[in-house]
C-alpha cells in the first residue's frame, strides 16, 4: 500500500517536472518565433549589465540604437564573421571543431596563467586578460547566451544554450540571426550594437564604416571591456592584420 502510494506520487511528480520543462522550452520557441518579425527590446545580458553598472556607479550611461541589416557596412559584417565565426554561413549553429580547439587552447592558457601567477604573485584574472584564447562559440551560440541565459558555467546551462541555438537556426534566417546579433552585441561598457559602437568610436553611422574601422570594431568583440582600454596592444594590432587579410574571404548569409 505504502509502496503503491510512493510510486504513484513519484510518477505524478515526474509528470509535473516534465510538463514544466516542456512549458519552459515552449517559452523559448515562442519568443524566438516572434523575433522573426519583432526586434528584441533587450537581452538577458544587457539587463544584467544595467544592474551591474547601476550598482557600481549609481548612474547609467547606455548607448544602443537599432539599425536594419542593409544599413550596416558590408565591411563590418565581413569583419565580424571573420573574427567571431568564419563558418557562420555554412554551419547549423555549432562548430564542434572550433569548440574542441578552443577548449584545448584555453586549457593551456589557463595553466600558463596559473604558473605565472604563482611565480609573480599577480592575480590570475589580470594575467588571463592577456593570455585567454578566443572562445569556440559560434555567432548563433553567442546570441543564444546573450538573449536568454545567465553567465554561469554549468552543464545544464550549456544544454540550454545548445537547445536555444538549435531553435534560432531552425526558426530564423541566417541574415536575421546576424542582424539581431550585430544590434545587441557588446562593444564596451554600456555600448551595445554596431550603430552605437560606430558613433562612439568613430562619430559616424555603421553604414559609413570603412574596412579598417570595421576591423577595429570587430577585434573588440571577444573582450570589449578589456580591449576598449587597450586599443594599442600588440595583440590587437596583430589580430587586425589577420582579419584584414581574410576579410574578402568572408561569406555573408543570403
């Protein structure tokens, strides 16, 4: 009798959990479907940044302005693809080769940072700023994280990221994914989207950027808060040259 009671309770609880999970995932599917026609007003990452900036400074300097895909410099779109995800127009959301390569390089970089920290006493966070390798996430993965997810690094959150990435690729066109990404990605503290970045750094609209200016914005994307304060670093100079050499090879989505 007792066994039957607990068995029935367990089954009901499992059904409830499963139903809640389905509703949660359905929420993502509906939100993404609406993005085919409606521009997102903000992202989860932007909202967390608003809270952080306000808590730190008790003021909010925020720059963001939506600009349609066709009004974004072709050079900027190419530069971002080369810098962040050169197979964007070909993959289905995930690039397993890049993920594996980035994981191996980041493991080596982390070990190096820990070794230097022990030898010099410099905090690992300061050393990592100059040794960390660019991540293996695709543009679609980055967008999925920015739109909906927290910054925590857990197995469940990674599964959510993969699921949302799949939904984005299944529901939206590549052009729409890139358009939403470019209008919401961070280019510095309180600076979001290519239009705000173009006006802040070059005092012009995103449609007017030349190739060199486009590359200078694209190289900020891995770590914008750090790199905006170190624009003259040797790493950024070398990275700029690499992107400039490859920019004509970038394939834009159709």
